[in-house]
C-alpha cells in the first residue's frame, strides 16, 4: 500500500510540476510577445519622428531654394535695367550687384 501511495504522490508531483511549467511557459510567451510589441511600437514611433523631421527639413529646403531663385531673379532684373549693361566692363552698380549675389571677397 505504501508503494501505491508513493507512486500516487509522485504522479501528483509530476502533474503539478508539469502544470506549473506549462503555465509559466504560457505567461513567459505572452510577456515576450508584449515586450516585442512594445519594442516594435517604439521603433515605429522613432521612424515616424524621423520621417516627420525629414519632411520638415525638405519643406524648409524648398522654401530656401525659392527665396534664392527669387533673389537671383531680382538681381538679374536689375542688371537688365542697367543702362551701362551693354558696355564691356563692369561699373560700380554692376559690381555691387555681383557682391550682393555672391558676397564680397574677403
């Protein structure tokens, strides 16, 4: 009888251990899935922030390009209005336009 009792106790112990293992594995898998989801969401947020920053900088760059084109057009219009524009040399006004466009030499 003691043998059967020991065998029964061993069976209950094995069943309890197996149940605890499976429960722990299930909870561990769920925790790992949640951790991976949180990591993925964090990476996606960083990617979205980077995309937003790139879009903002691209818009700023385009605005700068438009301003540069506008300034260049204004300078070219001034040059076309210059009465001395057909002469071979550069007069003082022409030199000032060049300096405004390209900056003065150091």
